[in-house]
C-alpha cells in the first residue's frame, strides 16, 4: 500500500487500538464481536483503519472512553468493501484536501 499523509502503517505498538475498539464498541455497534486487526493510523486524529476477516476494512474514530460507548454510533465507523476502495474514497481525497490547504 502506498500510504498518503496523514495515514501511516500501524506497527506492533498500535495493537492496543484493537483493545480500545473492543472497550468502546457496545453490543449494538457494527463492529462488536468481530475480530479486527489494526492496519493504519492517522497522524492528525484518533482515526485508525482496521481489517475485518472478510476482506473489508473499517475506518474508525476512537473516542478514548474508558468504558463502552452508550450510543452505538460511537466510535464512528465507516466500512469499505476493500482496502483499495478505502484508499480511493477516503485516503486519497483527504490527502488531496490537506495538500490543497498547504
């Protein structure tokens, strides 16, 4: 993957984000109970990209709440059919928008 700023690949140090997602996701959240693997992070926000077992990816804005979010819309989550779809629909437009601001 050719990561574009502000996204960068996750490292072993980022595995705690998987635990944080499990803490925050209520039993009504779209990702509740799904095994996820952190793939990438944003350098400017609390967003992370998680791989799902079926090949989809989820872009998630973590809240850093120390308990389950009562509202299943949080942490906010957008699911893409593949990492390629995510790159085209999310990473590239964000990178272009931030580049235009410079």
